[in-house]
């Protein structure tokens, strides 16, 4: 079984098939989502100390923070899906 890995920046990857959503972190609901995930130990910080520019919601109920723009990750995701077809 082949896993397609999505590059989320700075050498970090996630399994593309497990991604539910890629969102911007600027809205109040996304900040609450991030805080709740931190409280439940479901937060994965892949920013390497940089500013959070996107939030990746996984089907495992984990929230992944990335320092790469949400639009950039979405483009990479679409490119990966097109390559599968």
C-alpha cells in the first residue's frame, strides 16, 4: 500500500489521504480549535518556531500547524491528487 506524502514545509510531511481540511489560522474558531487540540494533546507544531500560517486538520483528530501558507499547501495537495489519477 503506497502512501502519498504531502510536504507541509521544512522537511515535514503528512499522509495526504488523511487530510480533512487545510485552513488559515486567523479566524476565532480556528484559534479555539488550536487551543482545544493543545489541551487534548492532539496538536502537532511543525512550524519550527515560525509564525503559524496554516492549520491542517487530520482525520485522526490531530491538528497540524505549518509555517507555509494554506494556499501553497492546498496547491501541493491538488498536484499530488492529480498525479494519483
